[in-house]
């Protein structure tokens, strides 16, 4: 894992739009370009979750997650010891690199269009994997290992929800969740297309 100093200047950039003419891709790319101009490209990581999908979680993932939860705070490095079969091993091999990449990034930039009042399936698959039980909890203190991480969500929606619109207020409670905290965080940009 990266040191705290390196984390400051590392960016994990995720896009999840399924559209060929995407607003969120354009906006997240603008952010990334500015970031790369300031910090260079050596600590820049990009994943297009539509083009390079994260496989949906399976029964083996759920079984392993439940077993880990029953054992209290198990850090990712010790999950191997709780794996009981090949299916769980495969699930963990798909999951651990995502957890490490998320943990290592000082800033996480997520392009997250609104699809049916939620996020695209491509992004949901990533969220389901990185939220593996206990992965971001310090086993010694119970505190969050994500403290200090910046998460920026660039979102776009097609509908109107402002004052006077038929669906006024219907998304006021909508939130996207990532491990331990909502990502409707600091620099969220909303753009109605
Ligand atoms: C499958 C699908 C579901 C959508 N659901 C909603 C919705 O619930 N509310 C909304 O305001 N817009 C909805 N939209 C419109 C998108 O949010 C809008 O086109 C936005 O620009 C998508 O971001 P993108 O251009 O980065 O793909 C939906 C679009 C698609 C393709």
C-alpha cells in the first residue's frame, strides 16, 4: 500500500456510463486532465467500469463475507485464512485488488450518471465488491481506514427535479454509498443533461 504522503497525489478515476455520448465521462475527464496537469500521470489510475466490467458478486462472495463478518474485524491480509473452497478463492481474487486500489488512492473520482434513481449496474457491481466487510476498519482501533480520502462524484441526470417540476424533491434523499460513508461528499458536481 502507498504511504500517506504518496496517497495525497494519487487519483483513481472511475467512469460508469453505458452511453456513447456521456456527460459524466466528459466532466470526469476534465477533472482528471486538471489533476494530471498538476500531479503528473505516474499515480493516475483509470478504469472504465463499462468497458472493463467488474463481475457481479456471487453466492461464494456472500458466504465468504458473512464468515468474515462473524470473525469481527478481519483485515484483507487475513481473509485468505478464512477461505473454504475454490469458488471463494476466485471471488476473493476478483475483490482484493479493487479494495487495495481503492484504499491506496488519495482521491477517488467517480463518474456516476443517474440511472433509474440509482447508479448504472457497472458502478453498482464495483460498489458491491469494494464494500467487503471490514476492509476499511482498523482492527486495532475500530476506526475508519478511509479517513482523509477525498471522493468526488461527478453525476448527471436527464430529469428535472427542481422547484415546480412534477418530480420536485423526489431525489432529495438519494445518495450513493461507499464503504463507511456517503459519497455525496465535498466536491460533488451535478449536471442535468
Ligand atoms: C437506463 C437509464 C436510466 C435513466 N434513469 C434516469 C432517472 O431515473 N432520472 C433521471 O433524471 N435521468 C435518468 N436517465 C438519464 C441520464 O441520467 C442522463 O442521460 C445522463 O446524462 C446520463 O449520464 P451520462 O450522459 O454520463 O451517461 C437515465 C438514462 C438511462 C440510459
